[in-house]
C-alpha cells in the first residue's frame, strides 16, 4: 500500500483482531487493507505495552543533556501528532529556559495545534517582544489570526510582508489560504503561483491551485495540480480530496473512489470525504450498504471543514 509505514503494521494487525491500539501507539490503522470501512467499535484490551511514559526530569536545574533529550522527545511527539504531550514537555522546557526562542516558538505552535487561541495569543506577545520588525513576526501574527478565523486581519499582516520587497517562503501561500476563506479564489490563484516561484516544490501551493481550478471549472488542470501535489507530499489529505472531486466531475468515478478512500484512511474523521463516498456508492444498487456506512461516518465525524 502506497504511503504505509512500518509503524502502521502493529495497529492494523490489532484492528484485524478487533482490538483497539493503545492511544500511545504510533502509526495508523491501514483501513485500506480491509474490504469495508471499520464501522464496528474496537475492543479496548489491556495489554502490556512497553512504557511510553515521559522520562523523569528534575523540575529545576536541568543540564544541557537533559534539555536536549526533552526537546527531542517533544519533537518526536509532534511527529506522532500527540500535540498535548508535546506541549506539556515544551512548557517544562520554557520554564527551564525562558529566554530560549525555540522553546517559546514550540509553545506557540503547540497551543495553535490544540486550538488554544487565547493562550497562543499570550505566548505570541512574548515572542513579538523578541522578533518585532522581522517577516517572521508578521507571519506568526497572520497564522494566529487565521486559526482564530479572522481571515481579513490575517490577510493584512501577510500583505504587509508581501509588499516590502522580500521573498519570504509561505507568505504568498498563507495569503492564498486566507483569500480562499474569503471566497476570492481568483485572487488566491495569483498568490499560489507566486509561491511556486519561491518554492517550486510546494505541495500546498499546487493543492491551492487545484482548488482554484476546480472553482473555475478547469477540471483537467485541477487533476494535474492535485497529482503534482500528492507526488510531492503523499500525506496531504486535501490534495487527494481535490483530486477525487476533479475526477468525479470528469466522470472518472472509479478513480475518484480510489482517491476518496485514500483520504478516508489518511483522515478517518474527515466528514466531506465520507459524504462524497456515500454519494458515489449510492449510485450503485449493489453498494447501498457502503453508502449507508459512509453516511453514518459522515454524521459521526468531527472534522467538517473541507481541508485548508
């Protein structure tokens, strides 16, 4: 299976035996290995997993070796998408080294990932005292306002960076995201193109262009940009989703089903893809049960935004 990792094997084997993986276990269940969606609840079984507890560190007087170990632990937890545990570790690092910008920035990123907007705003105020006047300051302010869904405010921060003559990676990309949220996909298209001039291998910029092409009815171009995006970052779920939408609009139903099923494995809690699967399966009388299962999954899903 394309995109599978060694860490995915153990959770998948457990799911095959109706056993829920431990919350601390890294990797995902490879749902594409099963003929039908995993709609049944998996049994929680008490197994003797190797301890994943955070190493004991003193509350004060951390030496450089302990600091480095804790920082590596925090980053590994981010890679495993355990943002809550990562933030807890970074908080300890920040208390031990309050002047360290890396730890302060890590605290901000963790709070954003957990949608702790008020706390992230407080952390950013401390950060801005140290980095005011730099392009990074404007970019972080814009990201905070984007997370707070104040897209027009976020856009103003980004445009102030974009007009000062500096080519800063991701600024044009973030402008495009805000313009999409403001229903200005034609303008967003221009900024995604600018981002590709700075970062030609930006998977997110190609995905943004795919969205803009979809809105413009340019489905073949949307497919091209989506395919480029997933070739650059296979786990970018919304690029696969856009690919499926474009394939469905061009009558490539079987290929659209493959794209949508892949999105459902990468992000099982993504409601839009389950809605699309229920519609496509609903056209086939032999797949009515699958259509019903995906309607139920769409109703249960917590992630209801379409991607960006």
